[in-house]
C-alpha cells in the first residue's frame, strides 16, 4: 500500500471514530507511522486530508450502493453498517464539526449527497416507471434518517425506513 493510500485509510478510521476536530495531526502521524512533513506533502493540510478521505469514502460507498431497487438500497445500507459500523454519515459529521465553513469538506459533502440523490432518482424510475421528485426526496430522507438512527437503534432503523419506502413506492404505483 502506498503512503497516500495508507494515510487516507488510517485517517478515515480515525476521523470516523473520533471526529475531525478531535483527530489531531500528532495522532494521524503516529497512527500512520509517517512524519508530519510527509503527511503535508501528500495532502497539503488537515482540510485537504479530510476532503481526500471523504472523496475516497464517496467512491467506495457509491460502488457499494449500486442498487436498482428500494430493497437493494436499504440492504446495501445494512451491509455497509455491518462492515463499516453505524456512526452516522461521516460527510455530515465533518461538515457539522466545521460549521460548513471549510470549502473542501462542503464540496465533498455536496457532491456525495448529489450522487446519492441521483442514485435514488434512478431507483424511483426503475420502481415506478417514471421520475417522481417528491418520492425520491422522501426516500432520500428515509435513507438519511436511517443512517443516523442506526447509531442508537441498530438495524431496526434501516428496516423501518425500508418498510416506509416500500409503502411510498406502492402508493406511487397505485392508479
């Protein structure tokens, strides 16, 4: 594994567990076994590192959530939590910790959320045969809500969101 990949992977684990603000550069250099000079050479700044972490997570997440149905979407979320842990959305957590004032983080979050919305738009079309922005927005909110509620409710949050999404899809299919 090259230095940049190791750095991003380790930083993601630390940011996800401890948060962006609480993860200092000393902790990062110690955990990665690289000097601060090397760290800055590869990512430029802590903000740059967080943006790189978010961009890598976005890539992995969207490759993982290549769902074509509401069932598959929420099943992928359950599997993601089983593999990655259920600590809420790292994008929103980083954005919230920085007050939305770090452009690199705000851009990474906006890009991730836009891609998620596009995926859900595609699922809605596959499920009901037409575009329905209101339905897609409702499913997005169920997905986001389940992501956060799973931190304290576990898989029950995802299951409840899945059932609600199914009811919405069925209502949209009705004549």
